[in-house]
C-alpha cells in the first residue's frame, strides 16, 4: 500500500521545512508529499517545492478545503495528513500501513499523539501550556491514515464548517458502517508554539461540537428524505 502525505499550509514557513523533513525521514517512504498552499502571503509554497514536494497553490479557503484539494490530487492508495507545524513520528507510515493492510474492513487507522513545546519558544510558553507526558489516542486528522478512495467517496471534509470537520467526517463514516482501527504507537508529535490554529479552535470547542453535530443531523435528515 502506497501513501500520499497531504500538508496544508498558510504562511507556515517557520515550521514547514521540519514537517516535510519528518516525512522524508520515514522508515517507509511515501509515494509523494502534496503541499497545498492555502493562499500564503509568504514563501511557504516555494520552500515546499524546493524540498521536493508537489505544490498546489490556491486561494485561501481554509484547512478543510485545502486537505480535500490535496486528497483529490493525490495518487496514493492511502492518505496521511500532517499540519505544517507538526512532526510525524519516524515509523508512522510503516506502522499505520501495516495495520491498515492487516484489516481490510477498516476505513482508517488512528495512532497516539504527544505534544511538545516548540524549542524556539519554550521560555515564553512554559507555564502557559501543559504538555501531558503520556501519549494519548486522539482522532485528529494528523493521527489518521485513511483509504483514499473511501475518503473521496465520502465527500471528504465538510469545508463549510468553522471547526469540528474531522469529528463530523468520522461520524458520517461510522454512520455508514465504517470503522477506525487503533494502534498504540505514537504517530504524531504536535508542536505547541502559541499560535496554533488548532489551539484557537479548542478554545471554542463546545461551539465546534455543536456545529459538527448540527451538520451530522442535517445529513441524516437529508438521507431520510432521500
């Protein structure tokens, strides 16, 4: 099973090279790295191209739309997503491909995540953010390896949502009878640098869950009418 890694980025030149390097260092090499430049004003796209990634440049529409665009352009049998400020564990692809291959009924495989304070900002962040020492299972997009055809057939992430799009997608998949396999290994190192979009989203977590639940209810109602 070959893997396309999709990295959405907007003005992410500070950490993007490290994110790409973490994919280049995988014990199982990916088929390709697709970087979707979501309307960057900096040179993120140029840095990605120089690192050997396939770059898709588009107007800013948000990370969900960027991930969908990357998935549509990808050629791999499976999709791994990575945020431009995070790092993939060295054996992420090898472990997740093994698990997904061993379980043909699974739509995706989720691994564990650890968080770390970005070394360039430790002094200013210490005391503001707590990074649990124990790895945790987290159904964030960066911990999943997903069968590409199934992801596309599902319609991908709902780009109309202001947050909670991964939760909404997972619920849709489960409603359709799909399941997500779990492995205990750490597959994602999530960088905390104080400006994380995901941290800003978590500050409004309840609102995002409500948005996702409303979308799920809407889709179910549409299905019932159909």
